[in-house]
C-alpha cells in the first residue's frame, strides 16, 4: 500500500515505528526511499532508518508518506489532535497519511477478547459480559481513562471523524478481506490527503 503510493526518492515517516521492521521491509522493496521512524520508547534496529525523537525534528513540507499503524488507538484525543497538526505540517501538499487501527466492534470482538484471555493466561476479559455484547452489536463501550495498554472501547469511526476535520479520507479498507464490511473485519485502514486550504 505504501510502496505503490510513494514517489521515487520519496520520504516515509512511520509514527510509532517500534523497532522499525515495517520500514526495514519497505526499504528492501524500495531502496530509493528515505526512511524515518518515530517512537518515544524504541529506536529502530536497522541502520538505514533515521530515528526521530519527536515530530518537531522533521522539517515542514518534507514528507511524502506518513504512516501510523496500530498507534492511534493508544493515544488520548488531544494527542491525536497534536499528531494530525504535526502531520499537516510535515507532509508535502501532495503527501499521504495512512492510518490503521483495530476494529473493536462487531464480530471481531469475540476472537480478540478470547485471544486476550489466552495471551494473558486468565479467565477474565477486559470487557464485562454486557460490554462484550454491546461491542458485538456495535454499541459504544466506555474507554478506560488510560488508553496506553488497551483497545477497549476504541472506535475507529470516532477517529475517522477526528481525522476528517483536517484531511480528506480518499480511501478506506478493512482487513483481512477488503470485501467484508467493517463489522466482520478486524482492522481498518484509511488513506488521507491534506485538505486544501
């Protein structure tokens, strides 16, 4: 998705890059790209990736592609606003923002809750049975005060509305199968362009 949309010699910044595996693989497929990873908790493990400690380190109008994969669900609303303001500043007018987040409503909630129980080796879910039922039918579930280590109550539809205040959402897709509606999917992607002034 990123490789197909990034121009030759372009600059890609991955927000929440972790150890940089995504950028490393992108660089293997597209050695012409300049790669930068931003993560306050981890520096990239790969020498071809430039590390950014904060978005302010990236010059204005210098980025062709900004990605945020599985990060926004862990941000507070004001942090999402700051991220979007920074994205507008660093992206070129022709630049692209791609965001992916988990779908925590609909049918996908069932395997996600079961997976959480297995991985934590517990019989307790992070949702009450009532919350799990609400999530299953797409009704809101209250977010915890601290979103850092949970997806509980995260609603991609609210994030989309927040992103749409600054960006045009040009395309949306779901995973694992693009043909499925969101309530049968586990992941949501949006491809965005800076809104013209």
